[in-house]
């Protein structure tokens, strides 16, 4: 399991690639893949707008293998307005993501976003049997 609780609340910033400081949705995905699988996802040059990120993600679909089942570790390609958004499914109807709307990294219920899903994917170089789940640490009592 991978502990990703330290990422919750990291502020959103387009092109953000610094965990604990600022991440965009793809920067968060890059960090989750690094922690969970030891895989460095290919990055792209500094994006200047959501449209550029969206075009890039669609242009990189050949790097992603479609899957049919929503299971921990699956990458969710979603619509946010006219742009493509990525998130990672954690299990138990939860996913982790960040966006301009949320303002920072957060967990949300997949059932609230189900109509926005465009596809389920795994990175092509990823072992299909790898299923990480962020290890959610419950706050300890007083």
C-alpha cells in the first residue's frame, strides 16, 4: 500500500510537479505512480493552459491501456468542462485528484463523478496485476 495522505491539501497549480507544494492533476498522477509502482510517467513541457493539458492527454492515449473494471490503481480519464482530467481510483468508491475547482488534492466519491468518466486506463508499462491503494491513516485519538 502507498500512503498518499500527505498529498491531501496540496494546492492546485497548472504545471505543478512538486508534492507538498503544488500539483496539477497529471503531476499528482505522476507522483502516485512513482510511489505505488516506481514508474516515472513521461512528462511534458510546461503547460500554459488547461487546453494544452487536455490536448496532450488525448495525444498520449497510446501510452495507456484501456481496462474495463474500476479497481484500485486504475486511472480515470474524466471530463471537466471541455478539458480532460485524470485521477486515480483508490477503492471503496473513492478517488484522489486535484483541480482548479477543488483548489487542491482531495479524495472524492466516484459515484458523484460517474457521468464524467470517459475511460479507465492503466499505463502501458505497468504490470496488470499491480493494484495499489493509498494507505489512508485514520487520525489517532487524543
